[in-house]
């Protein structure tokens, strides 16, 4: 699967991923009104939940239609859907399916991880197939999932097994982009190295179990907000693709990101979520107006591609 | 919320929680046949997925009806539902609702955790209310959720805020029950202490933000399979309730668990999943037969209560 992602990155010239993390504050009023009008019968408890989820789905669809030809991949953050309950998860499922129909690679930002037998169920849910009624059925069917490593190898390996069976991939959290990520991840161990380096080493080791060309189907998440750690981890995990969140709204910029890439120009893919999907709310893209929010997103994608390509060319 | 859990534990004399982690291998053939007959219109993609989820729900309901008066709480593991996609998550939602109607406290074993703004969405999804259409709607509405600490304070505090607003609780993973939990959790830090102790200290600190009587709404998960670490953590976090998975099928027994409890006989609640819900498959309860699986579960609950009460009395 990682080779498929690399192929798409090379075709588009865009080592970027658009984070589909819809928040009601980002969704223009006219989309919310349309969702209200389109409301079908209430299935799961609350009409307003159905309407909100319908608005999320319509908002996503319009953005996907506006940007899919520019980018290799999207990354829906499942929490933003789970908060709308069952209707929200239906919107997630429809979003994943629609993105795949459009030829996009879908990174499910689910950050799952549990004891072995339970991780196996999560791996099935997101990347695999479940045996029911004598056949195997795909469930959410993302291409990649993000995985939390706190439980160690037996929480991660069930995902790797499914990656090998189904040609899928994962990105394991190594050094996250948030301010408090250092509380446990940066703790210095007895041998003088921080915990995130130990996790990075394990990711390299796990990666060897699922190679796909030069790179592994087992990638890593390292936040754009920690470029120094990014440099260390880049060297520690030479065959690991790094998913880099934290560009834009969380503070990172193209020039801070060059060291996440290998010399071959590969090895990293940079995520931006609200910087793209809520671009119309920024002064820079205000000229598009709320009605043309998806065009603003397209312009923001083009600017992001240029920023990162420029930074890579200038290094 | 923790005081409510303690009250129920004292009323029932049962510091135990039944893990509702249905696996198709546990569900008797007659339940699967009934689910097949009851199948409604296919909503989300696959008939067999709908049938499996319906079987899960029926299986759960029968077990809940058979044991609810004996126990304070249940712990559905969401992965076991997520693997059946949207129909599975509907079964999860119905299970949570039904358990609450029966007066049970529901611990959603979701092991969520992300950067701050995303953790806030997870907290809303599982413990809080989402603002939609000018009012606030409860979503999955468990009483407690399990939380992964790898991202540090800003991944956990949004859950604590919701605990305070909505009178709910969380259990933070500290030392998990699986064989490889030591890979990162036991790593010795520069000052000679393992990572899980640092996490335990943070849990104690976070706990002070949401006290409810003697104990905190911020609990900890410590596996029954690691009694030595349990003893250390018990002392380190005196006002923290410990959720102890790994009893029964994962190897723990009542006598191994006494040190997870405080001198007051409180401070821990022990989970058993397949040991209860698939009791009829054990030789010990085979006399009930597949048809009377729920009665076997009731007998297994009674035996578990006796085992733990006996161990506590004997210490």
C-alpha cells in the first residue's frame, strides 16, 4: 500500500494529505440549511444529530470534489464524526467510500490500539474484512489507519497482519504534535534516550514485517511542531514514511518540514486540516466568500503544495 | 460518578464488572438463527453484517437480563462492535442504553485519546453532549470511558472537563494486562522508575481535578496479570479507583487481586469478559447447555463474586 501512496504523491507532486475534520463552526450556513431540508426520517434518536451529520457529509463532499485531483490522500479524523453518534459515523463511512471512489487514498485517523485480540477487531473494522454469514465483508475499509503504540507489539501486530493480508498500511504514533506530547514521549530513559526514540526503533522493527518496495507499510506519526525530533526520527527510521500533522493551524510551515523528508524527496506526507477545509474563514481566502468555500479550499491546497515544494527545492 | 459506582458496588457486594465483548464464536447458534429471521431491511451495505450485529445485540440483552441484579457495572469493548461497522455500532449504542435502563453503570472501553481539540470530540461522543440545532444532545452516553495517556495532559484533560460538567468518569491506561505491555510501560527512566509509575503519578495529579468523595472520577487501568505493579500503583495512587482487566481468561484469580484493593475494601473493580459471557463453553458450566447460556453467565458471575469476596476476607 505504501508504494501506491508514493505513486500518487509522485503523480500529483503533492506530498500532502487533507484532513477531513469537519467541525460545525467550519460548515457554511447554506450547507446547514440544505441539510435541514434534506433531512430524512429520524433513525437514531435525534433529528438534530441527523441534520448535523448530513451537513458534515455535504460539506466534505463539496471539498472532495474541489480538491481530489490535486492530492494523493485524505485523512478523516473519526472523532469529529463519532461526536455525532451513529449518524456521524454513517457520514464517516460515506466519506471514506466517496474518497475511494474518487481515487483518493484514505488514512483513517482513528488512533486505535488495544490488547492483541481487541486490536485484531479494530484492524478488521478499519483495514480488513469480517467473517459473517460464511463470507468476508469489508467494514470501514480505509487504506491506512493510525495506531497508538502504548500497549506494545501485541497491540500493533494484529494491524500489521491485516496490512499484509489486505495490502493496507498504518501510521503509528511516535511523537505527536500537541503541546503536552513530551510528558511521556520525551521522558529520558536510563540509557539516555527519550521514549519516542524507543518507539521509533520499534516502528522500524515492525516495519520490516511489511515492506513494500523501499518503504514499509508501517509508517509513523511525528508532529510538524517538533522539527528537531523529526530530524532524529528521520535518521532512526530511514524506510518509514512519516505522516506529519500540525502544518498550518497548529503552527508548522514548509521550511520547518524539510528534514522530515529523505534525500530522495520521499518519506513524508504532510497533513493540513482546518487550514484547508476552513480556508474560506482565513483573511487570505476571504474573497471566495462562504458560498464558494470549496474553491477557497482548492486555492489553499495549491498554496500548500507550492510552500512545501519550494521548501524542498530550496534545501 | 465514582461515588455512584462505589454505592452500587457496596449494594451488590460485587466489586466486579462484566465485559460485554461479544465474539461470534461465543454466540449460540439459536441466537444467530433468530437474528437471521428478524433481519430488517438492509441499511448499511451488507445483510450479513446486519444479521451479525442483531445477534450480538440479542446475545447481550439475554446476558444483561440474567445478571444485572448481581453487578454494579458492565464494560462493553467497542472494538467488538466497530468490527461490524455501522450495524455493530448501533448494537453498541443499544447495549449502552439498555444497560443504563437496567440501572447498570456503563464503562465504555473505547481507549480513545488524541490531541486536545480531538479528545474533546471523543469526550463529547462518549460522556458529554454535542451542541446541535441550538440544543445539547447526548451521544453514546456511557458513564465512564477508558482513555489512552500516550499524548499527555492535553489529550486527557478534555475528558476530565466533561467528567466535571456531566458527572462522569474515566479510567486511564496505566499498566495494561497484555504480554507486551512492558515494552514501553516498563521502560526504566533516568531516575530509576518505570514509565507506568510516571503515568500513575499523572493519574493521581489529574485525579485531583475531579474528586467525588474519597475517590476521584479519574481512575486507572492496571492489568490483573501484573499483581506486583498493581501493589506499587495501589500505593502511588491511593484515591484512584483501579479497573482491573485480565481476570479469568487472561489468567488472573481472586487471590492475585487483593493488593489492588485498599484497606477499606474499596479502590478496585475487576473485569471479566469471556469468562462470564462465554461461560457455557467452559466445562464447569457445560451442564447449562448452549440454550441456557445466560444462566451459565449468571452462575459464573456468582462464582466470581464469591472468589473475590473470599480472597478479600482471607487477606
